[in-house]
C-alpha cells in the first residue's frame, strides 16, 4: 500500500469525513494561507465543535517547521488552534525527523506506536503518523486523546479565570490556615 493511501486510511480513523475529504496539497504555508483566506471570511471563528474543524496534516516537514507553520496558521485563523494537527512522517523521505523532534520536545511513548509529540517551548501537540502504523484502533484512540487535549487547552487559554480580588481565608480540619497558594500555615 502506498504511503498516501495509508494516510487516507488513518485519517478516516482520526475522524475525517470521507464524503467531505479534500486532499489539498500546498507547496508552502503561504500558498495554503492564501487559499483558506476566502474561507476565513465565512466565519472560521463561528465553529464551536471540534468535530466541525478540519484535520490539518503537515508532511515533508521538520519538527521546527511544524511549530513555525502552526504558529503562523493559528495567528491568522485562531479557531484552528483547537483542531487535530497531524505530522505524517515518511522515514524514507525524512529519516532524521524523530532525532530532531526529540531535541525539541517529547514523545508520549514509543515512536512505532502512534505517538503524540509535544514541542517544548510552544507546548503544541501533534499526532505523529508513519506509513509503518498497522494498528488503526490505536490511531483512533490517539486522535481522540489529542482532540480532547487540544480542546481543553484551548478552553483554558480562551476562558478568563475566575479569580477573586478579596483574599480568602480557609482552614483545614486540623486548624491550619490555607494560604492563597494552597499551602498550609499553622494558625497563630
């Protein structure tokens, strides 16, 4: 099976709607941004559910380029911050991806088991797929995990925290005063 066909199969397991599947290829991020610029006017920001968002797959890239490209895309279309980001890594084309990715981030587990890669500085997360993946149920599980993680992180960034200006004094059952940082001090 060709790598492209394998990727399509994995994308279906990631939640891609095969009826609305668009295999659009762009040689640069600038060309991608130009093509989705018209869609931006139609209200990307109105998308509320993660299942309405596209799945973005970046291939033939490096770990450093993944982060830069994502930052550029999200700065222009903020709603895409909560979408599923996938890096499709064909090791025949890019044999050094995993080595450099380890220098810039961490993998959730063994690279052969559909890892999630988190970049250290930005904390961006990506589902890493390769043509060698055989367990499609694991692809589906990891995609669901990452969708939940991305939605949670986006929600935490976008929602204002509910901080109170008035200091709160609480005590625990042992008579210790609880400080603002959640630590305990003995009551005088």
